[in-house]
């Protein structure tokens, strides 16, 4: 009987020692790994924002789910790196083209002739209930 108990204890200790490995195989991540991944992602986001010449406030606004402390740490590290190596920021081309197209559309809209009356047209169906698409009339 003591031999079976000894084997059971050795077997149980082997299983318990592999809990971390078993959790990783099942897709269960430890809180430490999740926190480290969130911090690394936040630093990467902050560094990318600084490299793209974005203000830290804009970076926070664009990445609301990211950890702000990690984003700031990454932004600051990239700022120090760029100052030491005298690196110029890289302006994003896609956003610039989109912003330019939007600005052109806004100037064209502003230059379009406006009607003499600046007041919006009054709707004729005020007070009437709107019918919803696909709505069925009901008996009252």
C-alpha cells in the first residue's frame, strides 16, 4: 500500500508541475502574460504614433483600448531615440491623401452657390408618424 501511495504522490506532483504548460496548451494564458502583451502593444502603439508625428493626445484618442501608461512610455522612448539619432518623423501618406481629398470636397461645397434663403426648407409631413420599412399595421 505505501508503494502505491508513493507512486500516486509522484504522479500528482508531476501533473501539478506541468499546470503552466497544460494551461498554455489549452489556450489559457496567465494574467502575467496578458499584462506583458498589453504593455508591449501599448509601447508599440506609442512608438508608432511618435514616429508618425502624432501628438500623445491624438494617440490616446485613436487608441482608446490601449493602456495609456504603456502608450506614453513607448511614445517617450521613440521621442528620445529620434532626438538622439536626429531622425525626422514620417508623415502618413494615406491619411494625408484622404485629408486632402476631404479638404478639396469641403472647399468645392463652400464654393457652390447657395439658395437665396439661408433657412432650411420646412418639411410638409411634420406631425405625421413615419412608417417604418417592413412594419405591419396593427389593429387598434
